[in-house]
C-alpha cells in the first residue's frame, strides 16, 4: 500500500511515518491482494491554538480500484488519532465488501429465477 503523508508541523513527520507503519497493518490485511494497488493519503495536523485536549486532527483517504473511502478523527495523541482513522477505514472497507457480495448473490438469485421462468 502506498501511503502519502501530509503532516503539520513538519517536525512530526518521522513520528507519524513510524506510527503509521505500525498502526495501519490491519488495513493491509483487510485489503488482501488489493493492498498493492491501494493508495492512502494521510493528513495529520496539530492544532496550534490549543495546548491540551484534542489537539491532533487526522484524515485519511483510501483509494482502492476506483472506490474511495474517507475517515476523520480528533484526539489528544497521534497514536489515538491514527487508531481511530484505521478503525473507520477498516469498517468502511468491510461493509463495502459485504455490500458487493450481497448484490452479487441477489443478482445470481434473480438470474436463476428468470431461467426457471418464474417456477419455484
């Protein structure tokens, strides 16, 4: 999976890259063979107006074979924010896979019904 980082301030870039490599592995496992063609754009920002509380913002855009998935999170640490983004992206990818399978099954059921000319 190709990951593009946009980090503000730039001093956090190395930390974000290291943490993203650790925390985003389950996302690659969910994508399976599609992981080689996937591209993730990860934006991590630190709010400079606050000094405590939810000071980190992160958003991730995952593009897999034309499908686009988006997740956004706020939190008080980089690890927490990356975990939230990862969990949201994994949830979206899994529901998308389930939706595609159910549509395929329903389509197959309809074709079978047509081939029987309405008989059961």
